[in-house]
C-alpha cells in the first residue's frame, strides 16, 4: 500500500524511531510500512494518521480494486 509517511515525517522533522514511539511500534515496523513491505492493521493506520493530525486517506493511498474479468 502506498503512503506518504516518509514525506510527513520529514515535514515534522521526525525520525522513524520518533514516529514509532508515538504510535507504539518498532522503528523496523515503520520502515517496513514506509517501503511498502508491510501493510499496517487498521488500528495502526489510524494511530499513524492521528500522529500527523490527518485522516487515513491523507496518509495512505487506497489500492486499486482488482479488475473484473473481461
């Protein structure tokens, strides 16, 4: 899932560790989410968005729905 976490962290001058502390996960988890290797749970996505004062939709890009058979 695409996201804006790296850009938002930079805007707030937060390291991955600082964001991780704010949302209660490891720095490695934030790194994996930023790089698209891990999709956060819905509660974690809300915590991340809340940390930035944004909605989930402002932080995460909704994946495209699968194409239906042609």
